[in-house]
């Protein structure tokens, strides 16, 4: 009957007034026991005086309980803070009792209230022990009933027996809705191995074998190691990825909610956590001064990079922020997100950068000082099939914004480019390279400072490989990889956006900034790791299918073109590319011709693009036939030979 009542009401909590009443009863019993103990377990004391003193003592403890709030804690979740509250309440009541006794002794207000000091001390100790024990007994009984009634849904291992690991253990085991059992801790510190924490044994990492996991039915391993580096985490994860377990990680202490770890914050290890590259952090940023009292415009502001640029810009002091994007729903979502976190100094504009009249009207109205141009079509296979649209947005759209920036004397223009603009093998990369070249031409006017930034793939951006793999894993596979040797550079969205802002602030005009992307990642290995991190096995649970290179796709990406090398900046992750000289007048004329031909569907725009960008050699595309015999080579093999030089 008791069990049934508890489980039927386990979502309800005892009234705080009930707890207070029980506490006062314990105080009364403890006070009587204190007298009994003080007089050698006999009744050789004035019992009438005891009954006269008891109401005053209870009243003093009632006051101290109300002041300290010790009765407000949820008894089934009693912790160290609740014990502190009880201790403070007892100290306060004891001091009050001593004060009244001394006052009464000298002034004789109440003859019967002369309690020996030893009884006050004994009563304090008994009350503290009784109140604390009562809470913990109830907590243990409740947990025992829960465990006896329902078996744990999962067993897990906590990797790390330090302070963070202990907090993780307490968080997991004290959560009322989770039915878990921590089988053990794992730690590399041999001094901890073999000992116990809260009755749970600490093991060496060598016990993490398939036999141990199966014997104890372990379903998860939770990494709870603070300040762990990505390379160290990757090494540890690689040691257990072949086990049939899910791998989770506890976030850094600074990310805990109000300094306390919540179960919801313990997340699956993401592939981003395993990148062989320390996170990029900007120190002594120049962005603060660069944005002060400026009007900032972001095109493509609702896209992956654009929206993160907006989020970061909102944290600075500026005059106003204009966000332009043609995607109404995405822009609306960003607007609501910014408002919910308290940012209101921005103007969302639904518009297309190809609309010259609308763009001119916006420039006339807002007169921007800084422009971050992130609007672009970026999906390689789609643009390979739709070169007209690629040129219209990536070249003509960029040309429109660039020309308006010069006409309205914009101080600085930052262009978000891509590594696919380097020795392009596809339409998208070629259009971005042409946009870079046009920006270089307009830099010669010396009215606006034009800055270009190049970086590789962005983790989690729309259409990137990692979200695709996640969806394929959810559907049971297979994961699709275009080539077994294909590699890519990766960077997180916040890092890329942070570096774009910093490069824009340091730019003097005419530079192409490239970012240190770390080591390139083999996509096949990335796919295997994602399968393993999902608690599955390749190829038993999920297979990987090689589909072949898509039209225009490279095996290896570059950040530098032939004839380019780099100069350092004050930030070791940002370098300046020394671009080879071009004929600015001729190039600008050819780009104008490209935009006009594209507008009126005259001629073959891809052929014109190849004449503007001589290094543009199509790969695995219908446009390969446009390349001359002198251009016909295997760009992939050329790139392989450049990899060591590029990395250096």
C-alpha cells in the first residue's frame, strides 16, 4: 500500500509546512533527550521545568527555520546545501537560546528558563544529526522503492573520476525521471583506480572491452573531463568507438546553467568535438572599434554564415544593422530569434540583391558604412546544372552591391568567398573567383576598401555533409560518399564568422584573407566516425556507399591558387594571400560582357567564364568539352602534388 501511494504520487512533493512540523517535532524530542543524556540517562531533573522550557525552545527553532528556509528543500533530493541550511538554522536557534538564558540569568525575567549550557550544546548536536538523518533516510527509502519497483533502463560508465565526474554522477542518479545505474568510473590516474566513489568502483580504462560492456549491459559512456583538448578527446573516443555503446560528453563548467549541471546538457559527442584543431579564439579584437557608431549591412543575412555574422554583430555597439535576404521564412526565424534574446536594433529587409532599384533605394535610405556580402548560391551540383542562375547571383548580384558601395562611398566591403574559387573546377567556384576579380578591379578606384575572405566547408551549414550524414543515419543508411579519397577542410560556423569580422576589421583594402583550417579531413573517415558515435557499426549496422564524384567536384580543396603565397597578420589563424597581377581594365570589360550575355542569354556563359578565369578547368562535368587541349589534364593529380606545399 505504501509503495502504491508513493508511485502514484511520485510527481507530488510533501508540503513545506508538513516538513516544518516534522522538524519541530524532532527538535522537541531532541531537547528532551538532551536532558535525559545530561543527567546520566535518568530522570533526576525537574520535569516541570523541562515542559516550561520546551515551548520557548520550539518557538526559537521555528523562527530560525523560517529565517533560514531549511524546511523548503525537496526532501527526496536532499543535498549538501540543504545540510548547510539546517546547520545555519540550528546555530541561529542555539545562539538565541543562549542569549535568552544569559539575559534571564542577570535580569530574572522567567525563573524557569535556566537551561544549562551543556544541554543547549547536546540539543544542538542531537537536532542536527536527527534532522539530517531523517532527510537522508527518507531519500534512501524513496530511492530504494524506486529501484525495487523499476529496473534501470540503462547502465553507463562515467569517464573521469575527478570533481566533474562526481558532479555528473550525482546529476544522473538524482534525476527523478532517469532510471540509470552508474556501473563504474574510468580514470587514467592510477592512484584513483581500485577506490570507490559513492560506493561505485573506479576502473582503469583497460576494462573497457566488449566482454565487460556486454556483461554489465552498458549502453553509454559519458566523458566528464574538463578542459580536454579535441585531439585528446579524439584519442579517447577512438579507443572505445568499436564498443557497442553511445558516447556522450559533459560540457565545460562555464556552460553549466547557473553553475549547475543539468542532465539535458549531457550531449552525444559530435563530430565537431573531434576535429584535429584547437578552437579559434580572438584576443584583442579590433572589431569593437571598427563597428563603433557604424551602419552595417549584411546581405544573405538569413543564410548559414550570414545569420551567424548577424548574431555576432548584434553583440557590438553600432548605429544600425540592415539584414537583407530573399528567403522570407529564414529571415523571419532570425528576426524572432534575435528579439527573444533581447536584440532589437536591426532592420530585416526581404529583397533580392539582383534588384538594382531596390538595392539603390536601401543604400540611399541607410547609407551603410560597412557591408558584409554573404549572399550567394553555393551548392556545386545545382549550380553546375544552372550556370545562368549562378552567374546572375554570384557575379551580377555581387557586381550590383560592389558598384553601389563605390557610388555611395561605403568605407569597407567584406566579401565572403570560398576555397572553391581556387583553381575552380565547377561553375560555382568560377563565379566566386570572378566576383573576387571584379572586387579587385573596383579596389583600383580607391574609394571603398574591399576585403575578401576565403575558407573551406562550414560544419552544420545548410547542405553540408554532416547534416546529410545525420539524416542518413536516422533513416538507417547507407551513408553516401562520392569518393573514397575525397578530403575537405572544415570550420565551425561561429569560428568562420568570427574570423570574417576580424579580417574585415584588419583589412586595409585589396587583400584576400585566408584562414587556417587545420588539417583536411577524409570524408570516408568522417562518415565512419559518425556511424560509431551513433552507437552503430560499419558495415554491420550502416553501410557506406561510394557514389562517384559529382559534376564539378574536386577530390582536394585548396585555399591558394597557382602563383599565390601568403603574408602573416597579427592573428596566426588569418593570413593574407598575395594574388597575382591581372589586367584590371580587360578583366572588368570581360566581366561586364559576361553579365550582359547572361542577362540576354547570349553565347555560352561558361565559355566566357573560362576565358576570364584561365585556371577554370571543369572536372567530371558536361562542360569539360569546352576546355582546350592545353587545359586537358587531371586537376586532381595536380592538386595531390600541391597538398604538402599548401599545408606548409
